[in-house]
C-alpha cells in the first residue's frame, strides 16, 4: 500500500539522518561550535522517535486518526527545531512531514492548508532557535516546496483517468482479469449481537458480506492485511463464531420477530399477543 511504503521509506531515511547527525555533532572539529553531549543525545532520541512513528504510521493513523498522528510528528519535529540543529536537518524533517501530510490528508485538509501549517510551525521554532532572518529563509524554502507539491498533485490529478470517461464495458481480455466483487449487503448494526462491534470492525464485516478477501478488504479500507486479520479475530470472538461464513450468516440474519411477522403477512407493529 502506497501510504505504508512511504512511511517505511521516510522511517529509514530519518534513522540514517539521526546516525549521521549524531556522528557529525560528536566529531565537530571546532570546539566552540560543537553541541554538548546531552543536546546531541536529545536530538538523536527525538530523531529515532520520529523515525519509529513513521515506521508504524499506518497503525498509529488507524488508532489515533490522521490528525492525532500528524500532531505527534509535528511535535517531534518542532522539538528538534528548538534545539538549534543545523538548518538542512530541520528543513529536511519539515519537508518530509509536509509531503507525507499531503499524501495522507490532502483530501481532508487541502495541500495549501497543510503547507501553510508547516510554514507557521517551522517559522515559530526557527525564530526561537535561529532568529528572524534564518526563520524567514527556511520558511521561504518550505513555501517553495509546498507550491511545487501542490503543482505536482494537480498534474497527477489531471493525468489520472476520468472514471466517467472510461468505457462502460471492458474488453474480453480486461474482463477476464477483473474479479467482480458484489456490493456489500445491508447489515443492521443496531441489533444487540452486532452492537458491540467497533466502527472499524463494522466496516470489515460489511466488506466481508460482499465476499471480499483479506487483501481486498485491506485495500478498500487502506489498512494492513494483518490489521484486517486482527479485526476478523475480534469479530469472531464478539459474535461467537469461528469462520467467515458463520460471521456473514450472523450479519445477514434478520430479527426473528420480523421474520415471523413477515411469514404471517402482518407487520410486527400490528401483531397482538
């Protein structure tokens, strides 16, 4: 999945950045410019934490929502900026976070809103650590990155195929490679036996009723396959079943009083005891 691969890639890059920044700080030949050991270790810990959050980004976004996940990342980057770490390192952190935020939250907040928020955050930390001139300079660079990212996103959207202009019927060769997945069935989650399911478990169960496989459910909900399997295990436990077939059967099961009323041809509300 694209978002997960991006998070893992950024995690590896930030981890490498932490190693090289630590070595560079400890080996600085000019004693007056060499940061203290405590500050060097603090920056290293913050960068490692930043990298770890990137690595588990898909799980954290699912548990904390996108806003909560990005708030954690923004806090870590802001703290690194306050330490006075060299401009290239801090700017790289902000650029990476801005790009990821655009990827995972563009449809929710918009590219320019995300970029503006990153610039304000960077400007605040840079003004405190470096002064107004450097803050304005790095803010300008980040603004350029944001404009370019916005332009690239617009080009990608323009070049993407328009679903309305796509042919209504695929060719025979294309049709053979397309697995037709029926639409999910209507499930009454207000029933007592289904009310215990969480919002995500309900989405998984609804997809399950269409016959979707684990990998297809993961793609539909933009989560990892192992996360889908964990949700399925929880669903089985809460419903008291041990298979997909049994879970679907219970999801599609109608209320017994409704079925009896329908068989009598009398609406449940008009039945007398």
